[in-house]
C-alpha cells in the first residue's frame, strides 16, 4: 500500500523547481525592479501604506490566504475521486495557475498604486466593469461565510475539545490586542506569553470539552453538554445534528460581531497568533511524515486508507450518483491549487506593504506554493484517517483531518489524544479567520459600491451593522439544504471563477502595457479556469440543486428557500462573469489602443473609459 510520503515528495520537488525556474521567469517577465519606488514608500501614511520587511509581510500574507479551504477542498476531492487526481491537481495546477494568479495580482497592483483588481479592471473597461467585479466578490464572501460556519460546526461537534480551545483562543487574541494597543506593553514579551497560552488552550480543551446538545461524543466521552441531549425544534439540524446547527448559529453571530470590531482589537492580534498555529501545524506535519517514514514510527502506518482512484463519476462517498471529475474536481479543490480570494488579499492589501518590487516573487508566487503544502498535508491526513467514523456524508468526514494529523504527530512522540485536538484547533483557527474576514471584506465592498451616501437608502446600505446583518442572514439561508456537496461546490466554483476574472484583469493589464508580451502565462490559465468554473457552476445549479433537490426530491419550504437562493446566486455569478469576460475580450482585441498608443506604456495606470 502506497505511503503518504509520496505526496510530500511530489509537491516538494515540483514546487521547488517551479519557484526557482518559473518564478524567476515571471519576475523578469513583469519587469520587477528594485529601483522603482513601491506604493508602500510612495504613499507611506503609517496606516495602510507601510513598508514591511519581507519575512514579516510573508507571514501576514500567508496567514491571510491560508484559511480552511486548502484543507477542506482536497479532503472532499480525495473522498470523491481518490487521492491521485487530487494530488496531481495540487502539484501541477498550483505552480502553473494558482501561483501565477497570485503573483500577477500582486504585481499588477504594484503598478497601479496598490489598488484592488476591481480598480484595475475599471481602469481598462470602465466603471461598470469595476462595479460588476465588486458585486461578484461580494456574493463570494457570503458563500465563504456560509460554508466555513458549517465546517466549524462539524469540527466542534466531532472534537468538542477544539470548541473549548477555540473560544479561549479568541479570548486570548482580544487580551493580546489590549496588551499591545491599549496598555502598550512589550511586543516580544506578549508574543511569548500569548503564543504559549494558545498552545495551552489545547490542554484546557482536552480537560473541559464542551457541546450544546447531544449524548455521546466518540472523541471526547467526558464532554460537558450545556443544554441537554435534545434540542428545541427551533434549532436547525444541519448535518442531521442540532449541535452542529447551534454551533453554526453561534459562529455566524461571532463573525458579525468580530467584523465590526476595530482591527486592533481582534483581527490583527488573532492573525498574528494564528500564524504560529499555521507554521506549527503545516511544518510540523510535513516534517513528521518524513521522520515517521524514515526515522521513527507512528501509532498507525502512514499509508493510504483512501483509494487512489474511485472513477470518473465519483465514489459511493459522494452525495450524488453523478459527480463527474470534469469539471467538478477542479472547483472542489478551491484553494490548494488556485483561489480568487487571494487576489483580494494580494491586490490592494499586501501590495500596500511591499518594501521592494522583487519581494513579490517570494510573497506572491512563493506564498501560494506554501498554501499548496497545506493542501498536501490535508491529503496526507485524510489518506491516513480515511472515511471511517463519518456516517452522514463527506461533510462529516472533514474532522478526520484531525484524526490523521494526530496519527502523523505521533512520529514526534506526541500522543494522539493531544495531537488530534491540536490539529482540530489548527483547522478551526483557519476557518474562524477566513469567516469573519469575509464578513469584513463584504462590508468594504458594499461601502465602495455605494461611495459617499447621498440618499437614505444608500446610507442604510452602507451602514456597517445593516450590511453585516444581511450577509450573515443570507449565509444562514443558504445552509438550509444541509447538503455539503451543493454548498462547497457553489463556493468553490465562485472562488475559482473570481480567479479567472483576476487572471483576465492581469491579461488586460499586460496587453495594455506592451502588445508584444506573450499572453500564454496568464491567458492559458484564464481560459482553463473560465471554462471549468462556468460549466461546474451550471452543473451544480441545474443538476444537483434544481433536478435532484427540487424536482426529484420532496422538499419542504426551508429547502425551497435555500435551494432557490443557491440557484439565484449561482446564475448571477455566471452572468456577471460572462459579461466581464466579454468586456475584457473587447479590450484585448483592440490591443489596448487609445488614440493609437498603448494605454499603459510603462506598466502603470490605464485610462478609464466611461460606459
């Protein structure tokens, strides 16, 4: 039986070769030049435009992009089609598509004063194109909130220890924020104290696991049940379990509150602390696979309990009889290979902090390769744990990431009883970060769409509490079907389609900059992701949701509302994307001529056109 070491070896070799070779070529292709002043220096204001040292910015950027999706997507794909296609898509697609996407998004923003991809596309196709992209990204953030809240519910139900540890982790982050920004106490001392505290929460969670409802918890028999075995009928049974439903409600409320707090109070200290969990979880697991294979031993063999290949239409683990590998595999692994969400981070956020242009290679291209390593870890963990213990669908198998991770960490002599809850906390911390960050980003997008309010309706829409409440409410409605396959593929398709739009933005920029530049590096991935994502989203809307859930099923009113909302969002996303593709194609076809001259002769700002 094959060992998971082969996945580790594959990605380490291919990623290293790609970074040294293709990453260097792309740096030369876009003309990275340290003599050129970056936006961080040109517009330094001590708030948003702040030059950061390369290692510091890499840590912040990596923590921002490496959420729960590169764990969840590969696990789902491996259980449906097998670990071989999942591993190949991560190992090959990441350096050729995902890392290119992140690097071009960051480089393009550098040449446009650190602005977002929405601003950049608007410079070339007009204000309408900018607004369409913002609406697309806004709908994507709602999907992020919905699916990640559900996964957190699954994880906390399977590992009540992680629920306790996560609550303490958030509390420590709040205290750390006051330590730094209100009490002005030493940063280095705070780092030692609070990072130690984060790891201590795992021990507390093991001693005092908590749940809202339920009777038996396999991974934590001594769980403290707060409200008894049965739940009132008002609590939704998402995943056939009211405890999951209650945790989802709590997480949505948490996401709403966290998103309106000042960034110094929770977001910044939490992201900093979570980076230590990220490095420890990813780096430790990769090293443990190597050590456990060649040096020590583990509690169970580090071999695959998941088949290498289940077939082109999915395994019996899947929620549908038909789940064709093409195009669904490529939108199921929504972040480990390529992620449109990264373009929102790379452009307009990371670009404002880049100290030197050449830093973009490590942070943009290298950062995405680092997320691919996280996806490889996820494949290793589910490969070892398999589908065991998950009766209720793939969604309920996601916590098996912690089971497999616990086995891997025994290579260092760490008992599974500690290693597994720690890996569950790693997963939950990523999901918490991604979820409330998505709520915050959605608010920013609405504010940018509205601009300066001139009417009472605009003022109502721009209100932070109003639009936050709308996002959380719609996210909750989307969860009504309780179908993991529907929700994850809808999110994955939207996320990958945003990546295609970011690649379109990069291709338009390059065309307007220099008509002689080759467009294969961005245009090839753009064509691949555009076709795959549109076909995938249409399959989910018309086959999985409309035909299976509504026409062939016996849906109640709640299912009709949830499924209807999913179809509307799905088709809206496809329509917006196709309209933007047409606008971008029109600009590229005209080769960027405005009055006979290239729009962006120096690789910088273009000339906006009015629609």
